[in-house]
């Protein structure tokens, strides 16, 4: 058994595909980060060779057009541990069959691929709601986020359309990636430097009003923290001002109906 | 800037209105601040598990009416407050830029007269659009009894308007909301519907891009689900409503024998939303779902109930059934139906494939065959017991999907 360790380049998976097709060998796993191979598994490091990656990309375009290639890149934004292996298998199967098989959901790889893709697009959607901007002294709107997937540049166009005359920064503090809008263009860059933000003098006032609104909008007789957590997982809350000052909300929500709590299950299943 | 105390009062007085989704409009930015996102966006979730999408607030809670079921009724001793148009506009803009909200849902108690109240609300939304340059979502509550000219005018500034039906029958309305009548609510709804149809014919998409909705209170009065579902269907057909919202009655410290003393359970509301969903997206008719003097079965969902009544149509073969029929199978929704249709082009599907596609097999298994194989029960009573058992656990889970416009949108993905 063999596993491929690939480099950090965006399209390094394509080099792994090149290797696999040239040597006619099929790795059981492909990974770039941490991976625990079993004792009988041999790990092979695949060097990044741009030319090889390009050739594979061309092959993929022949199989499923630009759209297949961009879907593969899209799913590579996932932070799932198995992402590389899944993308590798999907591309491998499409290349072998010379067509786009990604909607063959009876194939477990295609299904897993589809699920990663849905998770990303779902997160892009919910993040457009969960981003919180703070007004800085210089008038630029600043927001720090920690999404599960590498999507900060996918969220930004939404705000560019929405706030075309404002300047803003979306800062993924997990990956140290920033997307900034200067009133004209969006740019995305990586920066490991810490960011210090000086707030506008009214900022705290509006955050307080928002906190008041947030605390008094719910129907207390229907308190349901589990449902709240299903829709808005705790890991997102540390970037959202309404969850940072909880004192008032604790007091406000004292009465509760206990019979509803406890009936909620945490994960959402399919619709009916 | 509005102060905390008044914001608190005006927020608390508005919270029982549930029709606060921000979907249905794709208003573009034209140089100011904001736009609207067609599917709607949730910005936060409060402790009751509901989504915050719009800044839902009253202009005033100083009501001259005395509807028994309402916190803001004249005879209720609560703190009162009102806000000026500029205060509302400023708050909306500042919240919007911080991405707390998708827009404004403005409502009001009847302060003085309906006309006076509506005028102030209209002034607010016009200011918000014209002076503050706001292109985000606005949902405006229409005040029944206000002048038609005011109401029509409002329609060209806002994305959505709604008049609350309040209670499902004229009789209950008379009893519990003495100053309101069926006519005073239905006439403006009909007018708005008419204006809406004319505007669409003239290809004017600026008039209420997200249409008209309504809300009714469930459980404060004795109407059956059968009546409610028929009323709902009628409202969709006659007034082209985009949504009918149901709000389970929550007691608001009124000591009258005319109203229940305990809050109404959410399960009934949930079943109504499920039935409503079947009307709007699955091609069901009210009469297929439920008899007039019946209530929806609390133990199983309305689709299951329908399938059990029509057990002769089942089982259907997953590998060949039409997409329409697949959608009528309990446990198969839009997502799984489309996955099935796509995947069966490649290979015959078996039960394992369906599980992998997250079909709710616990329900579906009794109504389908996979490549001729059947794995369910045949007797309707046995099926019902099994499904009711498995459903109890996740009933409340799904509830929220149906009561939150945006969520159902994202969960069901592209059902329109
Ligand atoms: S008119 Fe509206 S605000 Fe006033 S009491 Fe009736 S329902 Fe409440």
C-alpha cells in the first residue's frame, strides 16, 4: 500500500495524479498535512512540478470542461482531513472514464465530494450573515472571522456589491488571510502580522444597541438554546459582538419552558 | 440616536410577529448602501432559536386598539414608547453597515388613527430610501383601515408588505379584536394584490418585489387545521401571497376566559408549516391533505398522513418513478429526489445507495421498492406506529426549518 504526501501548492494534487497515471499505481490516501499511515503503508513524497500539474489540468478540462476544473479547485478550499484523498479519487475517476462523473451519487467518492462542496457553499452563505463589521477610526470597516473552510475571498464579493462606497477588510484570523476592498477593487493577501484596530467613537454605542436588540428580540417562553446552537454553532460566536456580553441576556431569559428543550437533536437530517 | 430603553420597549413589543424573513427580493445597489439577497440571509440566532434577519421594530407601541391577544393592547399596563422616522432610519443604516441585519421590518401599533400611523411609517420608509440611500430589504406592515393611497404608495418603496389576518375566522376576530373586522383586513389585502398584479403585467418589478404575506395566530381561537389550511390555500390563490405565517399563541398577561391560559405547543404550528409547504412546493391541494373539520395528525407529518390514506398508490419503484411521484414519498425531499434522479442514470439504486444519499429511509422504506425489493411494512397502522416512534425524536428539530424562511431555503436548496 502506498500513500502520497504532496506539497502545499494549490494545485499539488494534480502532480499526484500525474505520478499515479504515469506509474499506474493507486495510492490509498493523498495528504499534505498530518496523516497517520498504517504500518504497512509506504509514504511517497510527490514533488511539485508545475508542468505536470498543468498537463493534468488540461486533461481534466478535456473530460469535464472548465467547470469540472473549477469545481475541483472549489472543493480544495475545504479543511476536511480527507479532502485531498477525495479530490484525488474524483479527479482520478473522471480522468479514467474521460468524463465528468461528479453527479454519480451512488459512488461514495462522488457523494463525499458533493458533501464537501455543499459544506463550503453552505458556509459561504451563512458567513455572509455572520460577519460583523466594526467601524474603525479611519472609517474602514473591519471584520475578523474564523470559517471552517478557506473562503474569505468568496465572501467578499457579496459585500462589495452591498457596500460599494465603503472600504472594508475581511480578516480570516485562522489562516491569516485578508481580503480588502478599497472602494474599487478587492485584493486578497496573506499576512502573519497582528492587526491593531482603533475603533470609531460611536462603535461601542451601536454594539450596545445591537446587544439590547439581540437580548430582547426572542420570545422567552420559547427559549431553545439547542436549536440556536444548531443554526449558529459556538465556534462562530467568538467573532460576533452580540455573544460577547452575555450578562444581560442571562437575566432577560430567566423564565423558560423546559418541555421543549431536550427534544432537539443536534444535527439536521434531510428534509421530507 | 435612539436610547436603549426605548429600543428595548419597541423590540419587545414587536417580537411576536414571526413573518420576518428577508427573502424574495433581489433589489440591486444603485449607488447607496445595500442590496437584497433573493434567498434571504440570517444574521444571528436568538435564544429562542429563531433567526434575526431584519430589524423588527415598532414605530410605536402606544395602541388605541384593544385586541385581547396582543401585548400592546390599550388596556395592558406596560411601558410605552415611540421612535421618530429619523431614529429608525439611522438605526437601520448603522445596523446594516455592521452587517447585523438584512434590512428593516417596520410595524406599528395604531397610535391615534390608522392614517396617522401609516403616514409616519410611510415617511420613514421614503426617507430611508431617498434621504439615507438605503437599498436593503424593507418589509412594511400595512395598517388596516389606513387610506388606500398611503398603502399603494408604500408598495413602491418597500420589498414586501403584509397585513395580518390575525385570526382564522370572522367570529374569532369579533370576539378577540373588536375594533377589527374581516373586511378591514381583507380589503387592503385584495387592493394590494390587485396593484401587484397590475404592476407585474406592466413589467414593473419595483412594486413589492417580494410580494405580500400575512400572519395568523394559532390556538387563540377554536378553528380547526382543516379550516386554517383551506383559508391558507384561498389566500395563496386569491391574493397571490408569498407566504402565510402561523404564530402559536403565547399568553400576554390577559386575564380573560376567552383566551387559553397556557402557551400553545409548537407542534401544531410545525404541522401547519409542513402542510403549507406541501401546498406551495409539492403540488398538494388542501382537500387532499385534510378534511374541513379535522386537525392535522400530531403523530406523523402531513405527507405521511396523506401517503397512508393513499396506500394503494404505493410502493413506487425508485429506479423508475417520475420525479413528481418521488416527491410524494414520505422521507424523500427535493434534495434526495434530485440526487436519485441524477444517480439512477448511472446504475440501479439499492437501499444502501439511498442511505448514503441521506434519504430518510425510516419513513421511505414503507413506500418504495428498490429494484423490485420491498423492505417495509404493509399495514398502514403498523407503518404509522413505526414512523411516529422514529419521528418523535426529530420533530422539533425540523420545526425551525419550516418556520424560518431562510433556513428552509438553504436546507432545501433550490426548491423554487
Ligand atoms: S391593533 Fe395591533 S398593536 Fe394594537 S392591540 Fe391590536 S394587534 Fe396589538
